[in-house]
C-alpha cells in the first residue's frame, strides 16, 4: 500500500514559538506551495488529516483536486501536546523545567502535556488500524512534523531519539510503502 505523508505548510507563528496543538493559521500566500504538493500526490486516494486547521486547509485543497470521498479527520494525527508551553516562546520556558525534557524528550512529559512516546503510541495505533482496513487506494495523511517523524522511525526501524536527525520541511511529501500491519516498509 502506498502512503503519502504530507506536512502542512508554514504557519503564521513567529520562529521560536512552541505551538504544538494550538490551532494556528497557515501563512498566506500558499497557492503555489499547495500546487507543488499536489503535483507529488496520486489522482485518487483515501485522505486523512489532523483536525488542526493548518492541516485541514491543505487537505481541503487536495480533496478539491483529486478523487477522494471525504477528509477523514483523526485526532490521533495531532501534533504533540505541549501543555503549559503551548504558544510560549521557547526562550521564556524556565530552564529547570525545559532541561529535563530536552535531555529526554522521548520519555519525559511536558508539564500538562505529552511525551514523544505518548504521541508515538496514538500515531502507531492510527496507522496500524487504518492499514488493517487494507485499502486498495493509496492513503494520503496530512499531518505534522512530530507525527510524520514518528511514522518514519517505525518504518525505518529507528529509535525515537533519532526522529529529529533528518530534515522535514513545511510542505514536504514523503512517500512510503507499507506491506501489511506487521511487516512494514520502505521510504522513498
Ligand atoms: C518531540 C518534539 C519536539 C519538538 N520541538 C519542537 N517541536 C515542534 O512541534 C510543533 C509544530 O510541528 P508542526 O509545525 O509540524 O505542526 C512546534 O510547536 C515546534 O515547536 C517539536 C515536536 C515534537 C513532537
């Protein structure tokens, strides 16, 4: 099964702001970058999106331009919940709470938020369930950097600690091939 992982485009947030699950808008103009994304996608697909608007706006554009019955919004595809740090500048987060997380962001939870392991659990739950449905059509998943990286760790058999070692730009499209729910896969 072909799966296309699509990261949303740039948001209106200034660099240095932690926006996790905050529902921030995307930066205009985005028509050109949407076209570039579309040119890398199949003509027909089952279309999934994170419910956050930075993904849904792009998913709607995809739906209008390919054959896809609906946009299936799934909250398991949301970015990591950054709890008390949502919409804070990274520089304003006190070192005594930031440092323990930085040292082990995989396992340590953000105060009142998630750890990367928490995100990974819900993302893999989504992936395994949807793959088990065995769609004949390719899947398109419009989501976030953390979500896509967690899937890439799984398919490339990498520890979560290595999730952030490779680049994943705004508007990136990563195509992967999934054989079945237990034996995954290959990324292109
Ligand atoms: C473990 C982890 C560490 C991060 N450090 C920054 N972000 C990033 O995640 C958020 C946005 O992702 P997107 O732009 O794709 O929606 C931002 O808040 C950014 O700080 C992280 C995300 C995760 C999962």
